[in-house]
C-alpha cells in the first residue's frame, strides 16, 4: 500500500517529514522536547512556523479510530485536542512495514499534570485539578463517550483564572454512543478512580506530595466531585406549571456552572410539572461566548466570568458618574468602553517580553486579583494601572513562560506523550 497522508485544510501537509523512518529514530531540527509526562506511545513534537504538532505512532486501525473519535467529540463540543491528520502505508527503507501515525495540534499554554508539580509539593493544586478532570468526564459522558482510560495523564491542563481547565488528549480506548447507561458511567468512574490514585502515588514517589496522604481518598474525591456535578446538571425537579421563575432559576444555576441550556423538558398533568434539562444539550462556555460576543476576546470560561464581572462593575461606575446617560449605556457600549479604557491599556502596559508568558485574559485576571489584594492592604480602591505595574514588578517577573513549555532539542522515546 502506498504512503497516504490525510490532513485537514489549513494545516501543513507534512510531506517533508521522514515517514520511512521510525519516529524513535527521527533527527530533525524542528523536533522539540516536551516537558515530562507519562506516555504509552512514541511521539514527536514538530514545529511548523508558530504552530506545534504532536505525531503519535500506533497501529493503523487505532490511529484511524482515534482520529475520527477526536473529530466527532469536537463536533459535540467536548474539549479535545484538534485532530489534524493521519499517515498510513509507511514502509522503512528495508521494506519493513511501519506503524501508522496520528497528527494532532498541540494545545498552546497547556501542561501535563506532572509539570504542575515540578517545583515540589503543590497539594493546593489537587482540588482544581480534580474539579477540571471531573468536569471533563461529565462533559464526555453527556456527549455519549465512554473514555475507558480516564486519567490525569490522558489530559492536558491550562490555567483558567485561578482554576484549571482540562482537555482530552487520548481517545484510543474510547467508545462513542448516543447516550451512556448508568453502568457504563459507573465503570468509567471506577477506572478513573483507580488511575488517579495510582498517579498520586507517582507524584508522592517523586517528592511532590506528603507521605501521609491516602491515594485512594483522592480517587474517591474525584468520584464525589463528578457525582455532584452530574446531579446538578441532570436531576429533575417538580415545579408549578406557571412558575417561570423556578425554571429561570434552574437555568441560571446551570449557567453558573458553565453550561448552557438549549432545550427544556416539562412533563406532567395539572399544576405539577416535572422539569428536566436534557443532558445531551448542555454545552460548556456560557460566559466564554458572552464575552466573545461583547468584546471579541476569546477566553477560557473562568477567565470570561471574571472579565464579565469587571465589565459589569465598570458599567455600574459609568451609570453612577454619568446619570444623565444611564439609558444609553447598553451592555455593548459598556463593554466597548471597558476594552478601550481598562483592558487594552492594562495589557499593553505589560512589557512585550513578559506579555507572552500568559494569555491576555489570564494576565488581566491576575491583575484584578493583584488590585484586590493591594486595595485590601491600602484600605482604598487602587487604580488598575497601578496594580498592573506592581503585578509586573513583583509577580509576573517570577512566573515561568507557559507558552514556551517546550525546550528545543531532540527528544527520546521517553519524551513521548499520548
């Protein structure tokens, strides 16, 4: 079978890579080495211009299955790495058949979970880490996906306004269904509990966790967080047939969890109705989409929530200081003035060499946190520009560059990531 490359439009063709050579033997100046992670397959990270791509070597049937699963999950609004292409029909120079390859786009600003603990014990990271993994697991289950290998190692994490957001990077063990049964979800949870407990032991062995922590309790904590979120999203409740406030309250509660509702089911007779929001219609990103609509800023969900709160505070200030114009100060107008007078000056005031360390929305969230702390100490409101300058001087200078988490150099098989 001849060499066959399938790549999505808008990405390189990758025809210039040495496909006749096993990945473990690749020697190319564009190869970069990822931060340490746990791995199952040989993977190489290749830089093309400003983009980075992960190339994973595996059996052809598995590569094609994972490629199509990742694309379908993306279509169902599940946070997954972008599937870019597949390579089949690879043959070595001596005629020996080689495994196929799956190509995905590397997620900017993302880190494997082990990298979050590289500076020693970081036990405070476990709650947001478990929250983000639980939310990811809920979202894939709502989409009808049985993961089969849920673990911290099979996700990437990005900082999101003090929290972490998780993205699925390994779907090869998964199965996609219209919906999942309670038994399928329970089995996936059991596997997740076992895997996360084992990963905690790895962190402890590396000195990133105290010796007296029970690994099994962390796995159970993940399950508790998952079950609480699943209940909040899927439980039904009794409401009066004409109680629109109760319906709105339930929808708002789900919005606060980061989910939208596009379909509401009401069933019953007479004055009593059963309200249920169908799980298949929930999508994460309510605040993210609202911020994008108002400002054009594409941020993560928690960042978007925080920025929207600042926009609302700014609008309230505009209405107080310009009472005669109150009726004309719409959400859109307030957002545009906030962009011009608050957000843009704050970001542009960060030195260029330091600005690239974090995404603009994450920078601004941290400036807001810094401003709040400074105001608390001063006993008065601190101006955003003053807080920004202090943030750059005393906080930002000590942060690692999270966009450049990859160090140029040729990796080894141990550098692979699933």
